[in-house]
């Protein structure tokens, strides 16, 4: 016969309210994410969560029973565009379902919800990462503490210097999001080249000097102004791509680049504007938030702010918002208002 955990008593003083193994497990085994749960981009503003095994309370109560369960996998609801989305697996009374919020506090403390991923949607492209597996409830509470206190922060590396002509060189480093540790790739935005051979889903350049550090990055076909994702390193002259980004085999390209951001208050609906594929810091324009980009007055200076994504595969630069004299530039601080992806999915590195 199988002995149920509710029938196995633990030591107690007199008659305690909670007195068996199941009670103990209920209090110390909430909200755990076990093997599985890989995330993939569906290319339509949603992501897919692979099958996984989890453990959570059956309701949002500290005394609720905790249960193991399997989730077959599925797609999230549509993610909010240009916003950081927090993905949770809701026990949902025994019919687990994926739920999404744009505020980490919406589900973060619910004992019947397991955090399975964080994603930033940019149109049909989504940047994402998943938390460390096996996150017990105490760990989840500490994790929430750190995320509320300082959502993403740099702990090592990510040293940013100038290279080439106003290009940026960023060393590899380590970022933390709560208790989750993430490594970042190195970048050198002076890198560029020309494809020299046509093969489907490949980038060939005998002089490319490619490396394993390029896997996961985006590549910009600057001839056609199209973008692709690097999925595998073959050798120093060949990379595998997620799509056929170089159909002719003779296009120019850059691999290490950033997304520039500036605020335009003159749009029909004032908003942050993204400019993809940037490789040089501008020495001619700054962000006048009332009208967008404006030219510097002669002998004036600008300040730019550099941010690395949690996934360590993309980074961003926010234009400075002043037409500064030298002393003003030296004293300039980070703008009080920033794009959502920078605020919730990035760490300031320079």
C-alpha cells in the first residue's frame, strides 16, 4: 500500500494545527519550476512556452495544498507591444494556463502563479529570457524583493569604450535580474563586411572573423536594410542564420550595432522613436523632446546613455536631451523618462 503524505506525521508540540508531511511540503515547496519551459518567438507578437513540470499552491493561500503538475506547453496571449511583459503559469484550479502582465506585481506574489519568462515585444520581434529552474517560494520572494529594488543591474564586465570613429566596444559581462544571473556578449560596432558567397540561411565572408560570440546576435544587411538572427557559428568565415537574409551573397553587413532612441513630442501621439542598426554615436544631433532630433549649436556637446538588455544579445543608446556647454555635459544625468525596454529590460552600462 502507498502511504499518503497526509498520513505521515512530523514531530509537534502538543496538538499543532499543521502536523504532517503534506503540511510541511505545502509551506516549503511552493512555486517551483522544474525541467522544461523553453521559450521561442512565434514571430506574431506571442511566444511559445515548451512543456514543463511545476509545483505550486492550488490557490493563492499560504495554507493551500501544493501539487506537482505537468504543463503540455502553449502560446501566450498577445504581448503588449513596445512593453516588457511578464509571463506566468497560473495553476488555474487544476487547468494550468499562461497569463501575461506588464506589471511584475500583478502576479509576482501569487502563490499559485509560477514565473516562466520575461519578454519585450517590438512589433513581430520579441526579446525574451526564462528564469532559473527550481525556484522555491522563499527564493521567489527574495527574487521579487531584488526586482522591485533594482530590476536589472550590472555586476561585472560590460566596460564600454570608443573604437574606430565614434563606434562602441563593449566587453562581455554579467547582469542580474533579481536572483537570475545572465551573461552578455562582447560587441564592437566598428565591425562590418561584405558577403562573398550565396547559400540559403548563411552568411559567408572569408574575412568576417566570426566567432561563437556572434551566436544569438542580430545581423543587419545594410544593402537591403533587412535583419536576421545568427543561430550557429560554423567557422571564422561562415555563420548560420534563422532566415535567408543574404539572398544575393554580395551584400554589405554589420553584426554589432545598437538601437537608438529619442522622444518626439511633435508626433500626432508623442512617443519614443526607435532607429535600428546604429553603429556610430552621433556628433551632430541631440534629442529636443518637443520636436525630436535637433542639430547641435556650434561648439556644443551631447551626452548619450548606453543600456544592455538582460539577454545580453542586444543593446540600446538613448540620445542626450541637451545642447550642452562643456560643464553642462559633464553634469548631465540620465533622462527622467526613458523607453519601456530600457527601464524594464536593460541595465545602464555607460
